[in-house]
């Protein structure tokens, strides 16, 4: 049984405090997912906050066809996609390199690396990989992040994306092929 279903049922019954428990259980994993997708801490926090606002107002329409956690990831994924679409319209107003630089700094602090030259080379490689992932279309980027980075199974990813595990497998395959193509192109430059 889904451990979160009683909380949704409590929300449906008007018990607003059930939302606090849902937030406690899922805020951090949803933030990590949103951050990996958006690569911007403030945007990721905004998306997670908006996710729980939507859960509060749409709890009455939730049907237990899948796990509550799957529903939460679906809402978060859609909000991330929408946020990137809005940013794409205003791309000339923002720096494409800014989120990568912020994320790279966090990575450098978290990793114990042997020497500054190797650390710099790895940070540069990470930036190149992040830029390549950013170039993937949403239909390839989302399953790649959910499966490869978030550790979701193909079945869980399929539920979040409302598709089949085989489709997820194919999209990840195509995403990796596209990344290899993009990365081999950047290696030649």
C-alpha cells in the first residue's frame, strides 16, 4: 500500500496538516530532482514550493492510479519543463553559463579531489556534460535525469512520464546517443 495515500485522503477530508507530512517526506528528493533538471537552486526551490501548492489545491482530484510519489514527481517535472520554456523565451536576458558555474562550485566543494589541475579538468568536463544535457529535448532529458541521476527504475520513470518502461528505455538510449554525439563534437573543438 502507498504510505502517502492516507495523507492525500486526509487532505481530501480537509485536514490541512497532512500537507506538512507530505512536505517533510518529499521536499528534499523533489528539490534534488528539480535542481538536476533546472541547475538553479532558487528555481528548484520555487518549483518544489509550487508543487506542494498544487498538491494542496488538487488533492481532491487525485485518483490512486499510481503512487502519490509518482504524482508529485509528475507535477514537479511539468513545472520544470514549463519553467525552462519561459526561460527560453527570455534567453537573451540570462546567462546560459551562470547555472553551470553555480553548480560547479558546489560540486568542487563537495568532492575531495587530489590536486587543483585534476579538479579544474574535472570541473570543465562536468560543465561540458551539463551543457550537452541542457541541449537534449525535454522528452530525452527528463527520462535520463530521472533514471540515471535520480536512480528511478524504468518502471517508476514510466509512471511519472505516463508512458511504458520500454519507451523510457528507448528514450534513455537515444539521450545517451545524442550526448555521445554532442560530446564528440565538443571534443573536436
